[in-house]
């Protein structure tokens, strides 16, 4: 299978090399607005084609699938053109910013017989299913999911340099960069909330550098916190009447699950690969190979729900002072 | 000095024995609605007088100070009658439920030349001042303060037995029992918030068995969570641009402070007494001995602010679904 990559960032490189660990996978082309960056990327991954015009790239018949790792604001338009030209698309999160946006893209994918997946680690991690199964018979009353990761770009921001990740017009900000993982996690575990509220910390350019979202469920509060502006140590906890589950580190990696109850401490998780991106790529490629539309539908439902959450938060969930 | 105690609960016993570790301190009397409970308490603390009529007790000229450890709903009325009769009062938290209520009690205390302190561990812990000093030059963007303590009374509640701590008419519930510590902590560190919202988890009798409060500050969110309905492990964290402070265990005890930054891990806290109640009692007795009105005023300002927070949360901060 021939992969084309849109974008040349660190995450683009990381995922591209993950794709290459699978059999019969070649990097066929790269697209970048900057020829030089494209060439550099191409030399690392031994591909010869560097596109600076996306129209040209999507008309390249050799390309089977496209991985989109561009700034957030470009995801929807680029997914659209790729799907219109019959390419399978693996798009970085957030896949879209409203339910309608994603619905239109899904319609296009169906029409053009393409598979179309959000690059979202959370729900593909083996420990996610284990956790979901484990809490089935528990009574949770509090879920806290923190994904704080200080960004060196924040240092730059304070010096007046606005990188894509903190640029409003690129749909940067902590929610779309980090919070979206937490939304996938909480929705995946507890479903759609009855209500929710978002509290941003915003920089002078208006971008959210950190934030808190409270999601309200019947008999349970879920608190999401995420940020690029403070040092911290990501962790997730689910507190139930029966005991509590601790997941150290980012919910996007879900390396370990420890359950604490009156009997003591129980390790529940299974061993996971060092490269946590392996699972989402594996799911995508298997889905294509097996022509698994049922699995695709299930993924879409998860992504549609999270897009709806993002949309609701934009429209009326904001209580930032 | 002659101490009288209102209430005979476990916390009443704990604080009474703490008072007795100070020189020249005797338990002179106990008040309980139930004669038998009063007698039992009296026998433990070697006092002879057991009152079942509060009017009688406050007219007892031998009594210098009263420790009030009754159900929350009785705090204000009992403080009032004690102060009116010229007794110094050490009252369990919450000392009152609105700013006006506490203001009236303070007026009474002044009029009758009494000292009047809320039994609130947080701000008297030696580590509290250390922490407050340490974050002076930092830039916090997220504070999380969790005080989850599963209660065996919650098991009883599920069996249909409503104890005082879960009784609406006794002003029970998780906020007044546990959340109030977190409010004192956050107000003590960050001051009065620009806005705040409360999210309750309520039992069928309407009582809050757990809750979340988001307090919004300029460039910082503070999240308080507290609960008696789920297992957990209390902890507090303050995330700053420069690093983060971890305080394991309840903020009411503040045993340790660890600061994490790029240089590593730094223990900041000082050793604290095993009995964390010692500090508040020490502060109260020293204040009386030294006739320290400046210190009293400072305490009142802290308690008034927290009463105002409680009042605001009752009136308009509630977003429970």
C-alpha cells in the first residue's frame, strides 16, 4: 500500500515510521507547503515525490491512503479533497469541529468507498477495553482525567512567537491539542454527558493554554483538565463505591491500570507496546484489509460524539471569566 | 481554664483530648441532648457535670470556653447563646452558612469580649504558610484539591438509615463535612475567586454525597472535589509554569509538600505533629492568653470569606443536573 503524508512535523514523522512497521507499506509521497521541508521529510522516509500542491497529490493514482498531520484548521478541507479523490484517510485529531462537518465527510467517504479514521490513540489501547469491562459492575461517582503537558512552544508564546499550536486561525489551543484525548476517553467510558461546562485559561491572543471541563452524569461528575502552560504529571482516576482505578500518565497512552479496594492493590492492565500509536494504525490497516464496515461505523459513532461535544463546548459550554 | 464540650461524637472526643494536652486545661462540663451519652463522655474525661439543657450550661460561671461539636445545623444558635453568656467559643466547621450569620456572631463576640474561632485545621498547619510563601513568585494555572473519604455512614444510607452527616435538616452532606476544608485551602492560597460553580452528586434524600466546585481566577482554575460516596485517595496539586507542588493526603492535614521541577524533586514541608488538630487548638488558646485581637481579626476574615463562598454556592453556584 502506498501512503502519502500531509505535513512534516514531529508527530507526522512518528506516525509515518509507525505505518512503516507494517508489511507492504511504503511512503509514496509527502505534501508540504514548503518544498524544503517536504524534501527533508522525503529523504528520511525514502520517498521521491514531494508535492506542494494538494490537488496534484490527490490526483496521483499511485497513492492508496493519506495520513493528514497538518494544523488543525486544515483537517476538514484536506480530508474532503482526499476522500473526493478516493483515498483512504487517516486524519489527526480533531477529525472535525462539529457533528455536521464530520457527517459530511463520512458521506463523502461512503460515496467514494474510502475508509476514514481519526488518529486517536485512546480507544484502541488494549487497556481501554479492559478498563471499560472492569467498571461495568461498579458505581462511579467521580472521574478525573488530567492531561497536562508543558509545551516549549509556551515559552516561545511568552516571547511573542505564536506557533501553530497556539494560533487561533490554525485552531490551535490546549483543548484541540490535548483535551480532545480526554473527551474521547470520558465519552468512551461514560457515554454522552447530561451537561457540561468548560473553563479556559486564555493567553492574551485569546488562545486557550489550559482548561477544565466538567461533564455531568447521573450520579457521577467527570472532570477533565488539560494544559500546555504548567508543569504537571498526567493521570486519570475513576472513583467508585467499590474502590478506585488509577491510570498514571496520559489517558492517550493508558499504560497501566491499578485498582485499589479494601483487599489491596490490583494491577489490571495488560502489557502495551512502547509505541502507543501502533494500535490506532493497526486498527486502520486491518479495517481496510478486512473491509470492516461495522468497525468503521463504530469508530465514526465515537468520533461523531466527540465532534458534537466540541461543538457544544464552543457554542454554550464556556464559562471562562 | 475550664472547657465545656457540646457534643459527644468521635471528633468531640478527639478535640477534647487535644485540648487536654495543653497546660491548665480541664474538662469542666459536657452538654448532650442524651443524658447517657453525656455521662459516658464525662467518665472518659473525668468531669462531673453533664448538662442536657444548654441554658443551664451557659449560665455555669465556672466555664471559660466552649467547644461546639454538634451537628452543623446547630452551630450558629449554640455559638450565639455561648457568646451571649461571655464564653470563648471554638466551633466546628462550618462556623456559619452565610456572611451575615457570621457577622452577627462576630458582633456578639466583640460585645461580650469573647474569642471565637472556627475549628479549621488547614490554615494553622505549619506547611500551609510554607506553601503560601513558596508559590508567591510562581505562576499557577491549575490547582486541584481532592478530599474524598468514603464513609461507612454511606453504607448505612444505602440501607435507609440517614445519619446526621447525611441529613438535610442537620445541614449534613459532603460540602459541609469535607468540601469546606478545600474552600478554606483554596481561599487561603488564591483568595476570593472571580466566579465559581458547584456540581453535586445527590442521594435520593437530596443530600450531596459528593461534589465538584470549579473556582475561577485570573489565569488559573481551581478544582475542588470531595466525597463520602466513593473510595479514593485525597491529594492536592498546584501546577505552575515553573513546576508543580504535590501534597499527598487531605489538605486538612498537609503533611508533606513536594515540589517538582526540571531540577528534580524537592521536599519543602516541615515535620508536623501526628495530631493535626493540635495546631488549631494551640492557635485558639494562644490567642486567648495573649489577648491577640489582630490574629482574631485575621481568622474572622478567612472564615467570613468561606461563609460567603458557601452562601454564594447555595444561592447561584449550583449546576447540578
